[in-house]
């Protein structure tokens, strides 16, 4: 029996050692799993942050692109407006010159008629001269009115064409989906 106490002590010591070893292994496993879990969580968090930053960058790029396109479109509108104003001014000056020349030709025609009437010797001759000059005046008025009207229509077409193109472009841009 003298062997017994040391055997119990040895068994108890072995049990304590086994428990200590098992506890140490469990602690190491738990620590490793906790570290792995924390690493996975950090990795997932990093991935989520990277995706968020990427999406924010894309959104910012899209906004900048839209702002640049808007500025470019606005610049095109301003250029078109300047072109239209220049065309309008040149066209109205041309039409004004034509109208002035027409008024001058009517004045010259009236002076010719007055000179012709000043030398008449009979009422019949005066009536013929008056009829001839009245018919000539009416023909000139009709001819020049048609010319002025055609020039006005051409000017209107020249002025509205660039504006119509800008409106068409604006409608096309508005019908497209936003930057994809």
C-alpha cells in the first residue's frame, strides 16, 4: 500500500496535467478561432469599405461628367445664340438695304412720271402716261414685295435652323438615360 499514495498522487497529477493541457489547447483553439473570426470580420469590413469607396468614386465621376456635358451643351447654346444674332443682324441689314433701294426706285419712277406729265399736250396723253406709270408702279411694288418676302423667309429659315438643331439635340440628350 505504500505504492498507493504515490499512484493516486500520480493519477491526480496526470489528471491535473491532462486538464491543464486540454484547457491550454482549448484556449489556443479559441484564441485562434477568435483571431480568425476577427481577421475575417476585418477583411469583410475592408471589402465593404472598398466597394463603398468605389461606388462613391463612380458617382463622383458620373456627376463630374454630367457637369462637363452640361457646360459643353450650354457653351454650344451660347455659340448658337451668337450665330443666330449675327445672322439676324446681317439679314435685317440686307433686307433694309433692299427696302431702301426699292423706295428709291419708286421715288425715281414717280419723278419720271411727273416729268412726263409736265410736257403733256392733251388730257388723253396725260391719262395714258398716268396709266402707264401707275401700272409700272404696281408691277414694281408686286415684284419687290415678293423679293422682300422671299428674303424675309430665307432669313427666318437661316435663323431658326441652328435653333431647331439645338432643340433636337436637347431632346435627344433628354431622352437618353443618365450616364451609364
